[in-house]
């Protein structure tokens, strides 16, 4: 399981995850095979199954986020 988690001032909008034995040949996260949209939450988890546990897997992850509250500036 791969989990995205952000702090309390941030909300996840979309998350994208690539999992494979080869490195991804593209850098466009919206093309990754695992995705979730319109989340408006602070955590999201993908359950990834791998038919052969001996394979070395490559992961590429991306998330778009929104600042949900004003963060005070330190002076």
C-alpha cells in the first residue's frame, strides 16, 4: 500500500502513482495507471498488487494540493 499524507493546512486534490518493473517512460503524471481525483482530503492510499513479489518495482508519485487555511508567517 502506498499512502499520500499531507499536513493539516493542505488538502489533496488529485493523486497519481506509477508502479512498474521498468522506470516510467513518460513524465506526465495524469498518464500513470493509478489515479484519484476530486479528493479534498489529507490522506489517500492506493493498494498495489504485484503478481511476482520478487520483482523490483519502480514508483513515481505526484499530487496536486491546495492550501486550505492561511498559514501564519513567522517574524
